[in-house]
C-alpha cells in the first residue's frame, strides 16, 4: 500500500518537519516523500504548490509549515495571516488538482483558556491572539475547501531542533543562577518526535480518518513545572522561581489553561501516548548527544 503513497511535506526544516523526516527515514524508508521548506516551496504561492503536486502525482500533503512567532504575529499581521490562513487555503486548492489528502497541524491557542477541564475537539474555539486567530482561520478555510482533511491540534511543541522552551531554559541556565517562569499557565508539552509517529500512523492507516484531533503528551503542568523538570532531568542546579503571568508581560495574550483531551486520537489510532516527562528525558538525551 505504501508504494501508492506520494507525500509532500511543507515546512520540513521546522521542529516538526525535521522529526517527521527522521521518523519516515528510520521507520518507513521506502515511503516516497518530497521534503520542502520556504526556500524550495513557499506555501503562499498557490501555483508553485499545484506544480509540485501535479508534477509528482502527490497523494498526501503534510503541512508542517507555519508562522509560529506568537508575539511577533501581533506586529506582522499580514505575514502571519498569509502563512497560517491564506496559504492553508492555497494548499487545499492545490491538493484538489490531484485529489490529494491533507494533514494539517493546528494549535491549542484556538482556545481562550477559560476552561477547567481538558478541551475536546467539539469545544468552542475563541482565540485570544493574532497567531490563534490566523491558525483558526486556517482550520476553517481548510475544512471549507477540503472537508476530508485531518487537522491535529497540538500544544507547547519542542524538539532538539529550532527554537523552543526546552532549549531556551538550557541556554539560560548557562548564564543565570536563577530564572523566573510563569506558574499560572497550565497545559501539556508535546515532543515533536511523538507527534511525528502519530502523523505517520494517520498517513499509513488502512482508512483515512478525516476530522479534527487533539494531541499532546500525557500529563499536565505549568511552564514553571516544565522548567523545573528540564533542569532536574538535565542535572542542572539553576533555581526556578514561579511568577504570575502579569509579571512576565508579552506582546500576545496566552490562554491560562490549554490542556487537550486526547481521547479521540487514542481511540482512533489505538495508541498510548508517553507522559511528557518521559519524552522530555528522551529529548534531553538527544540534545546531550548532539552537543
Ligand atoms: N511551536 C509550538 O509550540 C507549537 C504549538 C502548537 C502548535 N504548533 C503548530 O505545529 C506546527 C509545527 O510547528 P513547528 O514548531 O515545527 O514550527 P517551526 O519550527 O516554526 O517550523 C515551521 C517551518 O515552516 C517554515 N515556513 C514559514 N513560512 C513558510 C512559507 N511561507 N512556506 C513554506 N514554509 C514556511 C519555517 O521557515 P522559517 O523558519 O524560515 O520561517 C519553518 O521551517 C505548526 O503548524 C504550528 O502552528 C506549534
């Protein structure tokens, strides 16, 4: 069956794109995959996407490309909308030229964070910032053009690659005896390597299971808990001080609570998901090996 699959991955140099490439090459080496990023395929260019789709008879598009700078998005409204909303619609239209299926990644920031129980896929969305608004619009435009798509909403993504909270905390520890980290935003980290495994399962499943899904690692924590665990696992003695969000002003408002309910994805794929601390340990191991 895999020989009939020809995949286009966008945003392949990002955190998730790189983990996807590693997973596909290790676990599914015979899979036919074209990896692109903005230098080879700008997803704001609909004609360019359509050319790649038709020239390579693409059957599946995995969209890992996105504008992910949450704070800068408040300033760069046009660019964040172009990449996270309009380009997702471009992908859908280009995919339809070859009846290709789309798997797209979205975010917990489509929610406003006022809930006290994990968000499920049917819960009301109400993004609080420009990034969340652009990602939500991307979802609705995609579903409008391509109701058969798969959308995976994820949260607090990190990996050994690119910019993320884990790497920032490790970098700060090298120069600071203590760090202040917000303790009143609650969510769940997601190891991009675990998300890559899940994406591969959707792509290679016997039946295409269209719909919206939530995915993160198991467990719940604050950014403060996350920082403490990073230092504990890495064997670093930097002190972490809990602070409220009001003492760490950012350009963009964040949801106070964005834990995702993963029941649907676990039932659909028949998977168990690693706890966030277990996956964090794997990431820190890899970072040590890379340094
Ligand atoms: N990071 C998080 O905490 C988080 C949380 C929830 C959901 N998500 C979602 O998860 C997905 C993957 O995130 P990530 O952290 O892997 O993102 P990332 O590391 O920022 O990677 C995104 C990639 O897309 C590329 N890109 C930007 N504009 C593009 C364009 N016009 N055409 C083609 N490629 C373009 C970026 O290139 P440049 O680097 O050159 O711009 C980058 O290589 C995204 O949909 C994101 O919204 C992320």
